[in-house]
C-alpha cells in the first residue's frame, strides 16, 4: 500500500505543512522555531476546517501555543 504525501508552505511562509494520505494526517512545523505537531483522522479534518484549508494561520498559531510552542 502506498500513502501519498504532499507538502506546502502557508502564504505567510510561517508554517510548513506535510499532508499524509490525502488529508488523513497533517504534520505542521513552525519554520522559525522548528516546533512541530501532528494530527490524524478526525483531528486532521478539524484542523483543516478550523484553518480554512490552512489559509488562516492564526488558528495554527493557537494550536502551536496550546502545545507549548511559540506562535
């Protein structure tokens, strides 16, 4: 079984997003600090909705802050 992986950077160049399994999971890295978090399944779906397909980096800032990283 092959899992597809894609990567992109948010428009403000703040976050690097790795998409696993066509949105089954996301790995989000703050490009300034290197802090990272990973979500899968329903949590990944929720992240995609809350960030408006990763256009709203403010929502990503809140996730990073909640996990103890700098935003």
